[in-house]
């Protein structure tokens, strides 16, 4: 059944917050959301909040097996909010360009991903902002770029709405935010109709992969954004750049999209788009506020495959004792490793000096988690699987991951996961489920299975880490206490 999506009216304080005029630091990150609820409004009204209860989840927290692959990712997320046109990210060589520092000289060949995630608000005269992605073939033979999967959504087409914790999403109609919707499409193998299956670039020429508008004039609040995610493959060397410019004018003063030549001129002569985001904290810093920063560069790693087993030599994951759980940390990062000492964040191969040192959040990275469960007891056991967001910690101060009741009223995970397994009736199942979770929220299980004595059951959990979510999370296997 389709999920009804209605854009909520934003109170003035929340509207300012969305505009970036009110900033709220959460665990070292500054979070922008348009769907604040509950506790935040209680604070605004000056009413007393209930005394929170902290719950420490008993059980072991393990580092995630496996590692990121080496596929490069064109990662354009800074500046997140665009007010002045210019270059967002260019991997072109600097030779012949007016602002050499804006060009990182990184060619792509073979498989690579492209992620571009940007917003605008109250542009002058409510102009339409265009986002462009240009690809260039520097060689002497034509290059073909296969567009394997691709999706691009506006915020108005995928508004930030509050949803239940779980929504069955086999039809793809549950989403909260444009990045969430774009990566959900790619997880399903979709290429939107306005992207070609192949893009042929003649020698020495350039072609536009993306030339899409972000309009605000027709909206009640002049705030909009676009999130695009693509999986690509090139049979030759190419360079890529993402750019932002305002709509050009026809003779009758109506808006039109920029031409390839106009995009090329901006690439050759333009400066950085602005305003620039906060400068990130150096990895060498040992004190002061931790600012992760926004990403603009090429990160390394498109996919993390993991087999969750007892040890590297084992074939199965022995289910925990009744009443206990085993949690695997997901998307850990600096200052948020949940006691595992593991930083899963993708490294930057090239980056701008004022942007993030790592791809904090791993937006667009696909996690493929295989859980071959084994019930080694002589009794039937009920086993659950949950993806959840504990309170962020680097070291576990209470010996386990911590939750809060009531939860903090910020959505820290909004995205679709895919589950593949054999159910208790022996039927093969593939389910897409949309998750909408607040930080520290206690959740019902995502999945429950019944394992007879000495039985095995394989569960495959896949997700593309959705933009506008905040790490870290854990995947927890728990055996219920009868």
C-alpha cells in the first residue's frame, strides 16, 4: 500500500533551523532536519520534559568483518547549501583553468560511482539553480560511459517527512528525503528514464551527464535541493566535474537550462561555489570541537561486503545465549567507534583543502552483510535481527551500547534496507523495508526467525547508506528469552 507523504508546515523556529540559521550540534556533527518533533517543540514551549531513562544493551559489540573495496567515488557534498554559482567539484587537470586549486586532476576509468547532494534556499529573485555534471574524454578515441544505475530527486519530490519506524517498501513509495529516495532506487537496480544507458564521448570532447534544475519560485518556502547517485563504468579515461549556476535567459526572459558551452566556460573560468562550509578539524587535533566537514573530492570505496561469523575461520555465526545479543558496528567513524577501535570511513584519494579529510558517513556506500546463523543448542530458539542507532560513543562508557527512553527526537537513520532469507515456512523471501529511526530509540526487531535445534538459517541484509542519516549504527542478533 502506498505511504501517504505530506509536507509538514514548518514553524518559524524550525524553518530558520532548516535554513542553517539555527545550528544544533549532535555528537560532533551539525544536523539539519525539517522534521523536528516532540521534545524539541516541548522545549520551545517551555514545558518540562520527562526524565529520560538510559538503557544499556547487554551483549558483545564487534567490529565489522571485511573492508571497503577500492572503487573510486566522485563525492560532491560541499558546499551543501549553495548561494553563489561556481565549481562544486572538479577532477579535471588544472592546466588552462583560471582557478587551478579548484581542479584535482583525478581521471576515472572502469567502475566508479558518482554522488552529488546539494541544496539552495532563498536565491536572489528566486532564481532557478541548475546542477550540472560534465564528463570529458581527453584521449584520441571515443569513450563509452555505461550508466548502470542512476537516480536524482528534488527535495520537493521526496520531502523530509516523519514515518513509522518500519514501512514495508517493496513498491519503493516510502521515503524521507531526496538522498534516501535516490539510493533506494539504486539498491533496486533502477536507472531513471532521463539518464541514458550509455553516454558516448568523442575524443577531446565533453558531454553532460546531469543538467537538472532546483526550482524554488513555486514553493511556499523557497527551499529545495537535489540528491543524485549513479553507478558508472567507463571503457577509457575521463574527467568529471559538478557545477552550479543559475538559469540562463531566453529572448523573452524565460528561464532555460545552461548549454554545454556555458557549463564548459564556468568550468574553465569559474571559482569555487559558495558559501564554503565549516573548515574540518585536522586529524592531528587532540582537543577542541570536532568538526567533520562536508565532503568534496574522490573517496575510495563503493561497497563493503561482510560475512558475520564467529571468527575468520568459521562458517557460521553461533546465535547468542537466550536473552543476550551480538552487535556489529556499522559505519563507524572518528569519535564514534562504539568501542571497536574500527574506523570504517572511506579515505579521500583527493580533496579540497577546506573540506572533509574522510568521507564521514559513507553516504552511498553499499553494505552487504551475510549472516549464516547457527543454533547449536538442543532447543528451538527465536532469533531477531535489528538495525538500530545507539547513542554515539567512541569507547563504551557503560560496557554496552546505550539507548534512551524517550529517544532523542532527531531522525538519525532514514533509509531502505533489503532482506533476503528463508522464512519459517520454508519460503524464499525478499523484502525492502524503510526504516525511520531516532537516535537512541528502542526498536522492535526488523526480522524474527525460529531456529530448530542444530539448525542453520542464512540472512542477507543489504543497504546503501542513505544521505541525511547520521552514523554510527549497529546490526544486532539477539536470542529471545523464553
